[in-house]
């Protein structure tokens, strides 16, 4: 019986909402609430119930009657005011104040996700680092011309006997031998994302920036695997149409070393004004130098590996084609900038 | 380092049918990176990046040598043309020259004296080529030295022979505080141990490999010249050049180790040009001091090593073909082979991996397949901080926080210089220290937005750097935030919401401290341990909070403990109390809570002058409370409040 009452209620409310002509409301009122209306019809069964149940049912019936009456009145009013036709839906909504995650955070999350899917572990190594990890272990002894590429900040602290001077790490590559030592035996599949610092500043270079460093060490790792990883990243981060290529380059800590290019996002490799014959530079990569493996405590006659390290900011702006004119804006706290992302 | 060369100059040594565009493309894929090809009249100018290990390519001839190997891989015709063999008339008797060399400092010295210079004007073809390469043309004699360097790749020098009265060149190391006046008339004090040339009387007459000196430089009165080539110890050259800041092209080449075998080619080419261009005649034999001529280094490796690193199998023939094209010698012993390295590549080819690179790049990286590695995946970090960090950031984003990244390097005003790491070579006094707190940075960030009239909340998660004795600093990940254009309760509410969403139990404790407006600063404790702080900053009046991320991570819960939803309705009532000035609302709420287990929640719903309205919910999980039961609790609470705080009920 309770169910019957609820059904009648729902049916009534639905019909009332459909009404466009006020006279129809009266018809509905009689049909549901009238002496021979649907509710009273059900009420006739009440006398067969136990007193306790009877009281409860009476209460329900009254509630339902009240609800239907209320709806009839409301509908009548709204038809009278004819609000439906004058309501202005073009009025702007009131938006809640929303928060924003920084570009760099979003980029790091996306990069991490892509590499996580192929078994890379994210780590983070010191920003204030020993010369040994930043250079020495990477086959760059002091005074080596290759160090010129890394304009480095030095700390005003005493030199450590074995580890040398304290520096602000100019690249995430300093995590390479630290990760090898942490794991001790391959496989290594690291993605190291951290702040890096270089002693330079202009519209294309920042004193502080972020890099992500990939490192894979295992038995039989080859250039083919590096290419596979780069292509996997390009497809999943930049889009399914993008391809990469590697070209000869030189770094002290990889042999051979590569410059990595990706097909231009605008022309997809055909060649346009924004790229070099269809390609844009992504960053450096290479096969881990045997001396680096040795410094990480790994036997280079048994294992080989590859590594790559690129700027987070640059990679992300390339993906989103944000065309931020001055990369220094990335580290501005101007809300007009931060709220765009 | 980059080198600019004209296409026409390259063709002097390269016979090819490939267009400049194709040459650029092919070289970039397998060798030096051609960054730009520019049309220059009827000619083309290449701008080529040469990596620091390949100083052998820093010349027209060096690029031609690479191109002759690379271009045919793409089906283009290309052959290297040899240097001209010159027919020179050496005199029967030579003008005197004594070279007292030092094998520790120089590998080779070569010199020849030329006399009767007829023409000092540089011919147009030479001027055009040099200037396209970014070298200023001065006069034919000087220009020949630069022309030879650019073409052959070995720096050369020319002295006024008559200014070397002793006709002696003594090569030695500089002593303490020795000074030179270079040919551009600048005075330098040399670092001790620099390579110098002395005329035998103690006077320095050249800074070899870097720059000539004023006392022997060719000038308008020069009649006879000494054309001189020295091949020096690269480490010493670099030290002197870096210390004095004399960064000539010669120095940047010499510090990377130029092949001493090239000296002879450069010498012969120089003599040819002196005769052709200036009409000079030879006045001596070639003085050549080369005590240890190059003997080929060898590297032994297996072909399977090459295949493994490349990831594909390359035939024996192909390996041998590539290496011999590049002038390497190859000797097989079954699957193993020994590679002998030509002098020109001795600088960068030393280990088996270097041989892999040579084979791979000429085979073509673009011809290798692309496949992901198989094999075991390492165990992920067991206790990685990253998921928590992003979780916290997302909560703050949900609470309308705007994330910012500010510089880790700050000025001495933003740290206590005694307990902060200092940078020895900062870019300026604004970035001299590693920060020990995020507060000054965020204050700056908030002030940067003083045009903003609406409330805002900036937050940052970043390391601070706490110095340690004789060790790397502790890099402590902090979370901090700043609020502007808002009130205390709104700001505090966000901090509370953050902790609620991290399911951290916490209490606040008032504790005044420097930099905060009195009575506004709160310590945030969990299980009696301080995890953070909140308060109003004196500077700017902003509200500020900070937490140690690891403090939060240790105690947060990803999921709360489930609490039974009450079956029975709560009784809710509003009570307005009048509080004396010194009474803390926090204490009132705490007292209401602790007085009866039936109080399920207490909220402050209104404040007006000294009248505070609290909404109290009474709840029994087992039954619906009767009015009488609620009254009992209420009476008890109010009694306690009156006794403890002297409140009155409105």
C-alpha cells in the first residue's frame, strides 16, 4: 500500500510539472485529491490494516497530499508569473575560486607518468652536490674543457678530501652514479627529476630550472633500446604522430653521445619556419660511459646502459606550444601568469 | 664551438655533386651538426657546430674529410682532394735559427724564414673567405696565418725575424709574476708555469699557442718573417688562456689538443701561400723539432661488442669499410679485431666504445630500429615522497591555492648569513645564499601581486638548505603558503581544511615569535610534536603557514578511519554566550567538548561584539536523546563555563 501511495505521488508530481495551461491543474487536482480521486481510492483499503499500521499509513497519506497540493500551488504561481519565458539564461554563472598547479608541477607529473608505465622509478638527488658526483664521477676531471658547458655555482665551504668542492648541481646527471650505488646491481631504470642551477641568465636560460634524467642499465642495453625509449616518450608525451631521431654529439659521460631531435609539432616533419627541416632539438642522450658505470660500482664488461637528461620547462613548453616569450616568466609569481595554467 | 666556412672553400678539398642543403643534412645525421646554411652572393655559408672532442673537424679540410666519408652513405658522390704538392726552392744556406725546445711543454716546433715580401695586400678571394669565417682581415702576412689555421686546422704564427736579435727561441715555463705585452698592446701577468718563448736573454718574445707579443710582431717595417708553428701541451695552454682571459681561436684549438702531424701540412701550405700571395722567397730550410713522432694507438675489441651496443648485426665487411674510410687501420683475428687510430683522431678515440661510435654514426643512427628494452623491472622506491607531495598540492589546489615556484637563491637579507650556505661565485647580491626558509620568498611573491584586490592564496613546496658541518646540507622539503586580502579565520580555515583532508589530528598553541603580529602566531602540533606554524606576518600583514613535508607525510592517512553514521537524530541548539575580553574562544569550545561525551560537535556560528553564538550538537549513538537528557548536559556545561570563565548567557 505504501508503494502504491509513492507511485501515485511520483506520477502526480511528474504530470503537474508538464502542465502549461492553468486549467489543466484543476483537472489534475480532482483526479488525485478529489473525493473519488486516486489517493482516496487507495485509502479505502486502510480499514483492513492493524491499528499501528493504520496510523502510520494515515501519516504518509497526509504527507503525500501535502506535497501534491504544494506542487499544484507552486506550478500555478509559476505559470501566472510566466517566469519560464522571461528567465534569462545568458546570465553568467558564478564560478567558485579555483586553485592552480604550477606548469612545472604539471610537467613533472606528466613526465613521471609516461616513464612509470615502462618501469622507471622516480628519484630525487641532492641539489647541493659534491663535485665528484656532478663532474668527477661523470668522467670530467677538474680543468677539463667539457666543464665549460656547465657554468657552475660553487659553495663557499671547505673542500672535501675525496668528494671535492660543494657545488649547485648543474644537471640531474649527478644522480647517475648515486642511483647505481643505491641499487648496487642492475637493472636500473631511473627517472631523476630535480632542480638544477647554472650561472647564466637571459631570455632563454634560467639560473634555476628543472631537469629530468633517464638512466637504464642492464645486460645487453643498446642504442636500439634508447631509440625505443625516446620514441615511446615522444608518442606518449607529445602525441602519436611525433617521432624522434638521434644525431652524433659529445658528452664526457656517454659514449657514443647523441643530440635528440623530435619532429616539429607544427609541420610534423615536413619543414616549416619554426623548425630546422622538420626537426626541433629536444636534448642530449647517450650510452653510459664505461668509466661512469665503474664509478657507480657496476662492471662495464657485463652491463651497458643509456642515459638522457633534458630540461623540464623546455620540454613542456615545446609540448604545449605555449610560446612563452621569456622563459624567466616561468618563475614569476604574477597571478595573471600563474592562473593561466 | 662553431666554424663558419664557405661552400666554395670546402669544394677546394671536396669533389662532390651534392647540394649545400644535402651536405648540411647528411653531415648533421652522421657527423658535425650543420646549424645554418646561408646564401652569400653566389656562394653558401655553412655554420657548423663541432663538439669539443673533435677539434680535428675545426677546419675546412677537417669538414671535407668527414664529408667524403658521410656523403657516399647517402648515395652522393664525394671524394677528398689532396693538398697541393708544392715545388719550393729552398736556399743553399739558411738564415740562422736556434730552437731550444722542451719536450715536456711542446710536442713539435716548425719554423721557416721568408724574405723579400713584395705584397702586403690581401687578395680579395682570401679576404672574402676569412671574413665569412668571422676573421678580420689585416694584411696578407697575418691573414695567411689565419687562412692556414682555418683551412688545415693547426694554429700558426709569424714573427718579425729581424726583431729576434738572438735568432734563438728558447721554450720554457714562466716564472712567478712574469709579465708580457701582447700584440694588441695589453699587459698580462702570467700564471706561473705558462709556456713562453724566450729569446735566450730572458725576454719573452711570444706566448705560443695563444697570442704573439708586441716586441716581435710583424709591422710596417718588417722585411723578413719567421713563419712558426708550435704544438703545445693542451692543459698548460688552457690554464694560461683561462687565467689571463686571452681566448683567441688559436687558444681554443690548442687547448683541445691539435694533431702534431698537421703541423707539416700547415707549414707547406703556409710556404705556398707566402710565395704565391706575398711574393716572398724562402731564406731558410724548414726547422723541424719533433722528438716523438706519432705512433698509432691500437684498440682491440670483438665484432659482437659492436653488434651488442648497436642492437643490430653489422657485417664484418661493413665494419671494416667504415673504419678504413675513416683512416683507421683494421686487423682481424677471427671475431676480434684491432683498430689502429690515425693521428688525426688520437685525441678522441681511445676505447672500444669510441670505435662503436664511429661504426654506428656512419652506419647511420637513423638506420637502427627502435625498440623498448625487455628484462626485469627494478623494485620501485619503497617509501617515495612523491605521491604524498602531489596529493598535498592537489588538496591545496582544491582549496583555491595557486602554486608558485620561487628562486632557491636569495639575498643576505633573506637569511641569517651565519647559518646559511653562501655561494662563492654568485651572479649578484640578490642570489648569494641558499634559502633556509620559504617565508621571505613568498612575502616577495605576495607583494608582487599588490595590484590584486581579491583574496588570494599562493603556496610553494620546495627545499630549504640547512648547513651541516663538513657535509652536504640537509635539503628539507617544506610546504608554505601566504594569504592576502583575506581575514584570519578564512586563512586559518584553509590550513585546518588541509590538515583535515590529510586526516591529521592537530591542535593549535599560541606562541608569539619574531616577524609575527603579537597574539596571532600559532604552533600546530600533532601528538605533542610541532608540525607547522600559522600566523599573521608583521611585514605586509599577510597570513602565512608552513609545514615540514616529511613531518606531515609521517602522520598523514590516505584514508580516514570509518565512523559509524548515527542511527538516531542529533539534538542541535544555538547558545549565545557573553565572553570577557581575555577569554579565548578556543578554550570555551574545548571545555564544551570535554565536558560531556554526548557533545558531538561545537561550531562558532556568529560573533558580535562580545557575544558568541555556538551551535552545539548532542548525540547518543544508541538512542534519541530526550529534552531532559540534553538539558542535563547543557546545565553541566554552562555551569563549568561560568565557573571557569565567568561567561553569561544571553
